[in-house]
């Protein structure tokens, strides 16, 4: 287990039996929430199916005995009437069983679909609640990857055999009633001969689960390779680079490493099971030969022999079904431990109660902030101190890896300093309720999202409370200089932004960036943070966009991160960061006059335009 406290098992870490109870309780609670009516119907119908086993067996005996009796009976009409009556009852029971089977098929299909969707929703909710350090922990990634890949189906695969258990129990009980009256030892022998199969299956189920756990990182690599080969936005680069076949070969190697080994494990399991099946098969063969032999000698009727034959066969089948159900429960339980573990994780985010004021009366202040990422020895930020006023726009510049984006992550509350503090409106950000704090932030990240839905939605996600306010959405699009592109689309603001949807289009990278900027401006935050906001936009458009952005944010706190000095030179103040420290601060002309790092970087960039 990781030493990360967020990754300690919740109640699942109790003793084994309490862990089993806890996991099953959580799984049943999730399943019951999916649709109580469907779950209850599934259990009731499975029970009814099992209950119909006894009348089916007994009616079969009555039909055969009635036929045997009718052959020698003088009153053939009465004999035929009895046979017809028993056949009618047999057909009626068979009709009920068919109706139950068809109904169960529909119910179980519906439950399976709903459970898969439910798990997707639960995992999405959990990911939105967890803190960033937990999400980035390698152990979490491995376990979450396995959960995401398997848990939707595994949840149903656990509930389905549980719902089948009543059917198996009632089926066993039906055969039990008949066989106990004949010879109880038969039951004991069948149960004992089933034990080797239980042990073989349990062993291989555990081995396969451990194999899946061990191969989590290879599965993740496989998924990424498949993603690069199949997703729309990656159609072009692989053709130019000619790397598709290279990736396909990697996938084939992973396929052999993962699926090939699983096939070999399953083949060994089948071979061993074939051996362990032999004693049970031989016993049933000998028992049934003996059963019909004593029927020939007249010790039991042929109908009774047939009934006991069916009861014995059914007893073994139901025992195997029950054992199979429990083995399936055990197999899927192992996967559900990971699901319950993930859903039981709590965020390490420091949840204060304070709600930020709007508008802010004070700005942002970093006071002697030291920070390094979890499990890293080197400091990313070292004794960083600065302050920004509420109506000030500042720029942060520095080489790649200097710590610019880390500053933003800290200001957003995704991480907290190891030393020092960050104040917003005069209060430590740890004092704020983070969800309320995030409401005052409008952030355009360097790796922004590209929402493929309608243009209105893609902009409107910046403030979902106003997503249907077309006028405000349009205004934000105009501010980001993307309104013209959207208005040119066939469906305008209702046009999908992906060719995967009917009538969809594929915006260019620059257009995506403007849409993301519009989404950020649509949020109307008190603190606006733009990380490389126009890196994919041409210089002329960049000039126009920033004129609008600076004008719109005059009464707000604006933080700009950019490598383009044509952009940062407009800031009220510029902070130069190098190796985790603020090494220079001032206006554009002031920093050029100092002839320090800023001047050096500016000249290097200017030289490229000469």
C-alpha cells in the first residue's frame, strides 16, 4: 500500500470477514439504488423458477407411470384422460417456466445496462471530488484503471449470481425432497465429488485476478495506443509519421503478453477441470445403471426411476450452478473490492467553510511559499513571495519547467504549500470552501478541454447556470473573437463541434483555443487566469483578442502566463520566475533596463523575428 494517507483503505481494511461483509453491503446498496423494483423482480422470479423444479420432476413420473399403467389397463379412455391431464399440467408448468425465463432475460438485460451506467456516474462523481495528489498517485491510477475497465460489468456479474442463488437453492431442495426419501448417501457422494472442482476454480479465479492487477500498466499502454490509432484528431499525424504499424506491432505484443497468457491460464483450468469431473461423471453413470436395473426387477416403477434419474441429474446440475454462482461471486467480489476502495476514498482537500466575497476587496498574496510535488525530493517553488491587487493585470514569464504553471495550481487550490501561505482577499485559501472558492476563478489552462458538443454548450460550460442564455454565450464568443466562426456553421450555436456527430465540424487548434477562451470569459470570475491563451492564434488576432481581454478585466485580477512578449509587455507588472524563484519584477521597460533574465529572453525572441 502507498504511504499516501488518502490511499489507505477505508473500512475495507478491516479483518477479512468484516471486509467481505462491508464490500457486499456496499455493492448491494449500489445495485439496489439502480432500480429496486427490477432487483426485487429478479429475485422473486428466480425463486419461482427454482420452485417449479419439483412439480416438473413429479409430473414427469406421473406421465410415465400413467403410460405404463395404460398399456395394460382395460379402460383405455380413462387412462388416456389421466395422461392428457398430466401432460396438460406439465405443459402449463413448462409455459410458466418459459415466461419466467423470457421475463428474466429482459429484466436482467435492463439491470445490466443500468448498472454499467450507474458505475460510470459514480466514478465520474468520485473523480470530481478527489484531490489532485490522490488522482496522480500511481497506485490510484493502477487501481482506478482496473475499476474503470471492468467494474461496470463486474458489478452485474456479482449481482446476477446472487439473484440466481434462490433458483439454485429451490432447485436443490426439490431434488433433495425426492432423493432423501430414496437414499441420502447419494446426496453426500455428489457433494463430496464436487469439491475438487471448487478448489480448482477458486485457485484459477484468484490467479487471474492477480494477473489483471499485475498488468494494469500494460492495459493502460494498450488503451493509449488504441486511442492514438482510432481517434479523429489523430488521423493525420500517424500517416505523415508512418508510425501506425509500429503501434499496431506494440498492441499485438501487448495482446500476446496479456490475452495469450490468460488463454494459457484458462486452458490449464479446463484441462484440470476435465480430470476433476471424471469421478462425478462415473458415479452418476453407475448410479443410473443401477437405478434402471432395480426398476426392471420391479422394486420401483419406471416413472419413479425416471424421476430419480432426473432428480439426481438436476441435483448435480443445481449443485454445480450454486457452486458456480458462489465462485462467480468470489471472482467478481475481488474486483468489487477495488470499486468499493475507490468509491470509499475521501478527498484530502482542506475544506474550509468560508465563502469568498464578491467583488474582492483585497487581491492575491503569496507569502514565503515553498512547494514540491508528492514523492519528489526537489523543490518546485522556493520561498516565493508577491502580491497582486484586485484591479491589476500581471504576467508571469520564465523558461519551461521554471514553476509558472505550478503557481497557478497552488492558487487554484489543487495543491497546498508545504511552507508559507497563499492569501486571497486577506484569508488563507485553506479557509475557503473550495467549491465556493472555485466559483470566483475563471481559468484557461494550457491543456484546455475540447468539448465536442454544440458550440453553445462548449462555451456555456463555463457557467452551466447560464448555459441556455444564448445572448450571454454569444457575447463571450464575440469577446474571444470566435463568434464569426460559429455563425458561419450550418446550425450556428447548435452545431456539434466534432465530426463524430451528424453535421459536426472539426475546429482548428486556434479556433478551439478561442472557444476555450470564450468559455473562460463566460464564467465572469473575480480572478481571471490565462495560461498560454493565444499560443495557437495568429499575431493579428492575438492583438485584437488581448485588447478586448484587458478591457474586460480592468476591474478584475488578471494573471497571464505566456511565452509571447508581445502579449506580456502590456501587463501592469511582470514576474520573472527561474528555477522556482521570482528573480525579477517590474514593468516591461523597467525589466529591459535591468538587462537581466527578462531582457535576455526578450532579445532572444525578438531576434527570431529579425
